[in-house]
C-alpha cells in the first residue's frame, strides 16, 4: 500500500511538472488516450531559457505507463535497486535518446565541466566524448599535455583505465577516472582505428593550465597563431599573443596563419569574440532553436586587429563546434582562405542548466549557422584548398549514433575523416598568405602614384 501511494504521488508530481495536474478531470471526460492541452508556459526567456510555444501535453496514459514500468522494475528486478538510482537511470535514458551531446551530469561531471571552463585542473589533458557503450572517444589532446606527449589523437577510443573497463558503473562519469592528483600515474588501454591490437600507455597526471593560444613568427612579417580550444580567456590571450608577435616583428604583421586543427571547440561566446578581433563587422554566426533564448544573431564590431592583413586558416576532422563557427565566419566573410580537410561537423549548441543539487542538465537547444546561412551540423566545413593527411573512417559527427540530422547531410555510411598533422600544412598556408600579402602590397596606393 505504501509503495502504491508513493508511486501515485510520483505520477502526480510528474504530471504537475508537465502542466497536467489540472487536466485529470478533462482526461477522464475525453476518454482514454486523449491529449489535453498543457497549462500556459512561461514566456520570458530571461527567466526561463526553455520557454516554448504552447503545445499539446503528454497524455496522462503515458505518465501512468512510466509509473507502471518504474513499479515493475522496482518490485521484480533480480537485485534490489535504489529508487534514486532508478530515477537517475530513467533520466539518463531519456536524454541519451535525444542526441550524443545531451546528457544528465551528476555532481562530479558538472564539476568537471566547470573546471574545463575555468581552465585549471589536474589530469592528462584530453578532450573525450562518452560513447553509447560508455567507452571514451578522444576528440583531441591539449597541446603540451601528458596526453599530447604520449601521442593520443583524434579517434582513439579508451576502453580501460588502470585495467578496469571504463563506465562499468553506468551511474559514474567514466571520464572522471582520467583526473586525479598531479604526479600520480594512470594506465590507459586504447583502440586506434586501423590497428588490430589495443595499446597500453602509462601517463603521469599534471596540473593542466589551459593556455588556449600560442604563437610565433614564421618569418619576418608573418605569424602563426595556434588556438587549441576556446575557454573564457581565449580572446584576451589572443590579444596578448598578437602584441608579443608585433613587438618581435617591429611593427604590424603582413599576414597570419591561424591553426585550428584538432581544436574541439568550447565556448561559443569566446569564439565570437575571437572572430570579432579579425573582422570589421558583419554577422559571425546565428543560432536557431525552438525558444526565444536559442535564437540569436552574433555580430562583430568595427576594428580588425590585423588591419586587413591576409589570413589563412588550417582545419581538419578534429576542428569542431565553436572552432567551426570561427572558421565558417572568416571564410563566409571572405576574410581568410581555408586549407586542410573537412571539419568534424558539430553544429549544435548545448545549454547547461544547474539543477540546484550539484547536478546539471546539458541539453542541445539550437543549431549553428554560418554568416552565409549554411548549417554546420553533420556536414562540417569544406576548406577552399584540400591538403593530404591520414584518412580514417568513423571520426565525424555524422558517424555518432543518434546524431542530429544535418540540413545538407548525405547518408553514405561511415564518413572518412582526415587528420592533418605536422609542419608541412603550415608551410603551405604560409606560402598562400605570403602570396596574398604581396598582391595586397602591390595594389596599395603609393606616394606620387595615381590610385
């Protein structure tokens, strides 16, 4: 009896949360399976980021079915199961059915996300994505980190940590085991596409300070900017690196190579700030979703940090998310020439909502579009100039099970992703930017010459 009362109360709580508490009488009058309109939704996007237009509510019959499944599992499963664990499993399952980037983040995973944004944590310095089987797919290794020095690369799949299969407990965040006290070691077992046998690597954790921008002079007048990811201070770091390069050059740069290879993305707002540094104005990106808060247009202000000096941009299959937004903005605004290989194709926006108990919800709420109106989702960005690299299948967004369909996606099985490594691509990008700079200088007005 007590269990029945509890489950009935659970049904009422769920119904109330969905705006159905006042619809019970109408449901009975309308007959089984009828859809009852929900209560008026909140419409202020400043207070409710998920305000949506009024729509038909979930039938009470579906709520009852959920409670019945909950009751059956709770009473009949072979081993006792905690109510809280069962409810969290239901939440995780609901989000897992949406797309690969929506997730329920328990306290440890939410804390990891905060560490990543703040740019300081102890670990091996690798960006991973949890696959449906709970293994960890490497998106990219942070420049100079233990993972980078050990040779981890995009597409590697971590299947065991310290001899234990990752994600053995579905309630755990499997990536958390990669972190730990600086100076301690961790043994990874990973699978690499194209290799028959797994690899074992031992790495020593370090304090990872996420310096996202590095740069150097390639030759007098020409600089290399490497952005490895986007966090809160990336735009400020970019400004400091450019100041240093210009001081070393003794004046403004004639051209820049921007390296976005193996950049998994990060904060959209920071990528917009970086684009703003190179543009004189215009649209950087738009996001489109179902709510007012999800529909946004991002513009650049006046003031090009490079004063119009030519740019080339390097991308490959490891270039994802907000890195693709930056590359797409520079290309669509005819500000830069793109070289390399088609990018990853993660063109969706995730909103993180604090649930008030330390846990969080990461939900896909919008799609990215370039200034030209092209969707990045599951399609990526094709560069202007293709460069040779290592071709590996199954590395792109369109290969992820349950991914959001792209507007221009072509269903062709596993897509080939191209990893572009080494300094040869930088040399080619420098050659191209030097040609553009020389042409620009030849066209510039000179004293005593008619324009």
